[in-house]
């Protein structure tokens, strides 16, 4: 099982890296391919702490992480309550965080 997950991760990291390049070109312009893949792997490691494992959820979490910075879910006063909720599953937490960012966020949490 671990080998299967590792193979999926190897295939998925480049896809998420490209997703981020397509949506955040200015934010990731200074990262070369290897740096971008490493950053995505680090983001995935943080996502696992919140049980975020579904591919689309990982893409959305990575998007937020690239915009708001590492550990945004603990650092941003609006995100911590979302990610600590026990009544939401990982998909719902990511959706709520993205919705908040897109609709309500001021610039106080950006890095």
C-alpha cells in the first residue's frame, strides 16, 4: 500500500505543480521545476496533518498554501477555526477555507 501511495504521489506532484503554475504564475515564477516539486511535496506533508488526501482537495490546499504561505491554517486567524472543526471532513475544511479566502479575506494573512 505504501508503495502504491508513493507511486501516486510521484505522478501527482508534477500535476499539482503545473496547476499552480497555471493559476499563480507570478507567485511561482522564481521557482524552477525541482524547487516547485519540492514545495508541492512539502505542502502535501502539511496537508496530511489535516487528513487531506483527495487529489482535488490537495490542489485547492496547495493553492491556498502558495498564496498565504506555509502553515497558513495555523497562522491565519480565520483559518485556524476552520481546520480545527471536528464536524467537517477534510474536503469540507478545504472548501470552507477556499470560500473564505475568495469571498471574505483581506490581505492581512498574505506572506
